[in-house]
C-alpha cells in the first residue's frame, strides 16, 4: 500500500499499483466508493484477483486511494508552478485537482465513518500535507500581484470543500462554482 513502510517495491509493481489507484479513484468519482471491485479491475485492465492481491479489503483500497490522491496533489503544486504561464494559472489548475480529490474524498469519508481513528488520521495527513502546498501557491500568486494578498489557505480549502459537498447531484457542478471563487481572487 502506498505510504506504508516495508520492503521497496519493484518499479513495475509500483507502476501497476499506481495504475490501480488511479483507476479506483476514477471509478469512485464516477460511481462512488461502493462501486464493485470488478469495475475498478476493468478500469485498470486487470483481474479482480490482482486488486485483492494489492488491497486485501475494500478499506485497504479506499485508504490507499486517499493517500495516493494526497500525494498527487502535493506533487502537483510545485510542478504546476514551474510549468504554468502564471502563479494564478498554477493555483487554478491545482484547485481543479483538489476539487477532483474532494469529490472522491466525500465518498471516502462516508466509507470510513465506521473506522473513526483511520478517518481522523487521514484527515490530519490531508491538512498537514495539502495546506502548505496551497499556501505556497497562494503566496506565489499574491507575490506576482495576481490575487488579493493574505488569503488563508485553510479557509480557502474549507470553503472549496463546502462547495464540493453537493457533487453527487447531477444538476450541480462544483468545479464551475469553485472556478468563480478562484476568478474572484484575482486583482485584475
């Protein structure tokens, strides 16, 4: 599982696990975390046994997807800042990734409610890892004179999280509403 200590996995095993986690996240976004494991296997192009070999229980898969998405959001921040046309563009792109994560996270949170300790640990990791990335992107955009200075990253992230709660309603597009918030940060 991603983020655990133990023997180092071979590069091909790491790629396979990453592909499984990305497929699971996509299935969870589309169909919820209760989607059949066979749907995850089909999306990843593997057999159901392969899923269970990597993740013996659904909870193991859910936790691994959560960790994988946190790691992807953390890595994306500096990468987007380095390759985007502006710090605001990097911030907007990162927030898009964050919204995708949050849509999945709401389903993951429901799936983990029965294991409150695991949920609390994951939420703490979420805050510890993602708030500094958001802060860095906000500081870069403010430093470039593109957004209002002094935006608290935790407040922004919580606000975005609240806007993502209704994502299960097909009439509601949280990405559109969050886009309005991001556009509202701009100075020009």
